[in-house]
């Protein structure tokens, strides 16, 4: 980085001065945005003529994946009288927004994969909320803060109806750090940065920037304050680290969340867990329209014929009865001379060198990854979250767990990968069924999509197979939720982004947001705090014990008032399945429609025709998949909405 000019002698800036600095004073009245007329959402997909609402023939669709993308596709298709079967491998629907019961002392509460904010420009998601009439399940968090460990005062974002350039003006006027931005538009690089962040355009922005990582793009003569204050925390909130995130993708992200967004950055949370607040109502609507929903359903075969899917087979049963082999990669950070480890996050397997027997290290109590223990008397495994203990063969020896760890057999090896299959206990039962349909929507996460294609019999469509094989996942994501015996004062937002810490990227006060946790805090006088690490590096935190220890240590730095408080309970969720958007990945990223005529993709990893992100990207992709089927059948498509798809200063 180059050294920054000394702005300390400057006076606070007026709106007119800010406009002049940014070079937009002459266009401010000509871009169609004003304080009196808020830009309306752009309609991306709307048929120019009235078409039949329902297809004119009986249709069936199989949707694989019960996250937001799969739920949105199944919802829209079931609304149109189409016979839908939705398969979800997990015991609960929701994918990355699923929730499940946990035991906290003598009480049962709901755990999730982490707090999710619902931004007002999530137009397609909130249209579903409107149709389901579940507004009361959401609550405003009023404002949103970003807090920095060193060097900067907190930034606070509030509801706004200002689009570019007025949102930039408002930010410059209200930001306590505006004199530290370091922007000098007489520098060529600074001018280029300003044009890129305000002039997003697809595909032109990707053509210029997709081959660069964010870290590479900002490495030379970049405004340091701008990077520290906005680029770094918002890049990580995309769940991709700056060193492996495409600069073009970040421009799309910035456009959707700020420069093309007239709604402001304040957002809603759910009044209860995401399952009750959003997932269950969508699932109920699907079922009420005749849809069939199957959880705990694992696809074991996808049959191909003439470049299309001709059918698929699934089975239902416990993990121990799952007959489907799967591949996992060797984990070099955990492997040593005595034990090999495969997988990552909350899906890790141990295997003695030369052995064909593997052990799942997913604790059967509440899903944390158990850690290997080496004692003088015996070897085994212990859970860092709640103290469950297992012998070396996976047998429960103590703590709250009641079921043994699941055992697996090595089917084959390929380099640093092994293929495993569960060893079913005696008398175990499972059922299977083969489904045929007119269309298939694959809406799993990236590891799931790649696994599904690996199950193909016959010849999968080659373009589809190539595109799926090139998808990449992001660095792992971790969530730690702590229950304390005391409350504390907190002046920032109930969900606050944090920047500058070694691990923590955000903090959420659950006892101020969700009703069950509010009630728990009132009964006990305690508090419930959740911490996120969006895209940490595994080499720095190779085990879940490392994560928990660092989360707790940094929490006391963020909230000193909790030092000395008693931790009543803690819960860890650790995943490596979020979509990666590395440099060079845009051009060959799969779209919703595929080269296989009866196959559609949906998920937050597909290439989208308009700017969107995170949950809105998942929902929109599911609706686009449903629209593609309806369009092919000559039926009316659902209107799809987005922010202005291009920046005002588009290049």
C-alpha cells in the first residue's frame, strides 16, 4: 500500500463539497434518482403477453435439495399445479437456514447455522413472505453497525431511500471516518476504483476484473481507508476471503448491497428460528398444493440417456444405513503418522494408515466434530462442545451422547481421496424408490451437486459435467453460540459486523432478537451471544477446539463485561460448503438452464443474470428454475425483481 495523505486538518464536508469531490455534481440531477422519487425494483423476467397460468398438460418435477433454492423452485411449481417431489438429504429442511432442537440445561431451544439478515432489497424473498402472509415472523433490527478493532470509529447504517449518488453523499456526511477514506480522484487508480464500484455492468465488469482476486486488485495504490472500512468487511461477508474472491464478483456484491440498492443497509431478523419463521411456512404451502416432501432422502443413482436425465433413485434411512459411497479429500492439517483424517468442518473421518475401516467424527449428541485424545491408559475421542466421550472404535464411554460414532468402510482410493460407504449395523432397515419426471431441479450445495453428478449411470451431458467439476467451495465458515449467566450493555446493533480480529467477523445478541431467547434471558438473567467467522483459514484453526478457544478469547476483547461470567452452554457449527467465487470462475459458471434440456440448477452458486447475493441469490435462482420450466411449457412466468442491474456510471 502507498502512504496516505494527512487529512487531519480538513473540516467536515458539506453535501455539495462531497458531490464535487466525487465528480458527480453535474450528473446528480440527471441520473433519475432523487430524494423525492425512490427507484423502483427492476423487473427482470416478465412475459410481454398474457400466457396460461397453468401448463396445459400434467407435469412432474423432482427437486433435489431442500434449501432456500429448492424450496423456492418447489413452491412456485406446486402453485402451478405441477406434481412436485422434493428430496432433502438432511433430517430437516432449510439447508444453510435450517434449524434443529438442542438441549440447553433442562430446556430445549433451537439452533441454526448462524444468524441471517434479511435486507430490504431481497425483493423476491420478501414477495414469498407477502404471499405466505408471514410478515409477523420478521422484526426490524433498526440499524446496522460495523465495529473495527483498531484505527476507526464504528460505522452505523440506518434505513434509507437514497440510491447513488445520494447514498454516497449520505455516507460521506455521516461517517465518522470520512477523513480517513484516503480517496484522491486525481490518482488514476483511485479514479478507476471509483468508476468500478459505481459502474457495475454484466458482463463488462467481469471481463475487466474476474481474473483478479480482491487482494491482487487492491495491492497497489488503493485507498487504504476505503479498503479497511468497507471493502474488507463486506468482502468477507460474501463468505469468500479477499485472497480467493474474484474482484468482479465483489463489484457485483457491492452493487447489489450498496451502489445499486435504494433501500439502505438496515435489515430484519426473524422473531424465532429460521425454520419456524420461513422454512416451515414454505414447506406447508408446498404440501398444501399436493407437493411431496421427503427428508432423510439420499440420492443413490442418477440415470442419463441421450443427454438428459431419465430417472433417479433415492433411499431413506439413518446415516448408518446409507448405501451410497461418497468421496472425501485427505485433510493434511490434521493427518499425522498415527492417524489419517479426511474431510473438513463438521464432516471429518479418521482412518488408521493401511486400514480399510473409517470412523465419522461427527458427535452423535449435537453435531460438533470430536477431537482425538491420547491418554496414558487409552485413546479415544472427546467432543469440545458438550463433553461426549468415545472409545477409539467410536463406542460411547461418557457424556451426553447416546449413540456410537458411525463406522465406514473404504471402497477405493484415488491419490489423496478415499471413497467411503457406511457399515450398516445388524438388522438395520432402509427403503428405496426410483423416480421419473419430466424435469429435474438439482438445488444442492456445491459438494452435493458434485456428489450427485458422481452418481451418474449412463453418460451425463458433457458440458454439465465439466461445469460442475470446476465449481469450488469457499474457506470454512464457523458459528459459535455462547450462553452466559449474565447480561451486558451493548450500544451497537444487535447484529454487528466486526473487522480486524483474528477470527471473529460478527456478533449477534440472540437474547435481544428471537422470542425464545428473549424469554430465556428474562427467566435466567443471562445472555446468548453468537459469533461468526465467515471464511477462516484452516491452517490457522485446524480443529474445532482451536475455533472455540479463539472465539471465546476474542469475545472478551469485544465485550469486556463478560469477563468472569460463567459459560452455561456453548454450541459450534462448522461448515465447508459455501459457494466459492474465485478469480476466473465467472465465464464457465453454470446457469439455471443447462445443456441438458430437462435439467435445471438452483443455488447461491449459479451464474445469475442480475445482481443479487446470499439468500436472495438462492431464492431467485429457484424461481428462475421454475420459470424456465414454465416457459418451456408455454406458461406464464413469475415476474423476477432486482435492483437496477447496472451502475449509474457504467463503463
